[in-house]
C-alpha cells in the first residue's frame, strides 16, 4: 500500500473522528496536535495498529513522525515494508 492510499484512509478517519477539525483546505496538512487531544491520539494509534496490522512501540511515537497525516502515512508505509521484509 502506497503512502498516498494510507493518507486517504487516515484523512477519512480524522474527518469522521474529529468533527471539529480546523477549517483547512487540505486535511493532510492538518497538525495532529491541533486535531487530536491526548485521548484522541491514543484512539488514533489504536486505529493505526488495527487497520494496518502493525505494532507501534512507544519509541515510535515522536513529534516528527506524528506531526501530520503525511508523516504518519510515511511511518505506516515503513512499518508495513519492514513487516513484509521480515
């Protein structure tokens, strides 16, 4: 699955989960810190693990990797590639 497909899935999740998303033209550019509180981020991480069948370690969660949907999509893509290579 390519990062663009992952981004689309994540954007749909955010639009559904965050009914109060900031008014932006491109949800992919939305800062996750602006869109999700701490509980929302926890739900988002659980969604990622379940939807993409990946394991996210606490060391994986960094501001750089979870700054916006594009960075999260790239992270998920790398995780998926690592699993396929194992």
